[in-house]
C-alpha cells in the first residue's frame, strides 16, 4: 500500500471512529438525563446502546493500526526509526511458536 493510500485509509477509519463515538456520547448524555430524573432502570437500558457503538468505533481503529506504515508507528526521524518495544502483555507465551 502506498503512503498516500495508507494515509487516506487511516483518515477514513478515524473519521468513522469519531462518528461512532459522537453517537455514543449522545446516548450517554441521554442515559445521564434519565438517571438524574430518577429513572435509573431506563438510564441503564439506554446506556447499554453504547456498547455496540464503542465496538464499532474500535474496529476501524484496529484496521488503521494495521494499515499504518511502520514509520507512522515509529519514534524519531524516518532515517533513524526506533520501533517502540512491545508491552509485556504482547509478548508470546513461553513455549509458543513464533508468529
């Protein structure tokens, strides 16, 4: 994938994520309004609608992460790229085949 195509794909993924999170924020505000009006059961039912939107927002974020060229994920000048170390929870399990 060319750098321009990756940039376009990443921007589209982030735009989609922003839209889903805006919808989730609106639902959360409605749930808060219900809770403040002593309708906690209704507030909970409304708030449960946020779960799918958050999942839908995270999916394009994961896609953007896999689409990004290595230099987008690196620290430093492109000629001196330093890839950050993997967090401990991303390391393979002992005895696992390298992937």
